[in-house]
């Protein structure tokens, strides 16, 4: 192993991604169950509403994390076209 720091950083990134996926799947099941309780479980409108809400939440979270990264002196993983 040439660079132990790179190894640890890679392991942290992999663990973070894995745990994020597990959390996302758990939220997915919880939201599906909620939609089913509301009678929108298999309804096309309910599925689209779920997809739109999930997309908006992802955009907001990524935007906030990008701002935090720039305040801390790091770089965001993505840049908006207007800023580029």
C-alpha cells in the first residue's frame, strides 16, 4: 500500500455511499408505505408526485452541501452552468 491516506479516504467514500444507499432504500420503503396508506400507492399521480418530491429534496440537499463545501474552501462535486 503506497498511500494509506488515499486508502482510508477511499474506504470512507465507499462506506458513505453504501450507507447512503441503505438509508435511501429505507426512506423509499417508508414513503411507499405512506403513499399506500393515503390510497396513492399504485396510482400514477402518486408515483409522479413521489418522484418529483424526491428530486426536489435531492436538489436542495446537493445545493446546500455544495454551498457548505465552498464555504469550507473545498470544491463541490458539481458546478452550476451559470457559475462555470
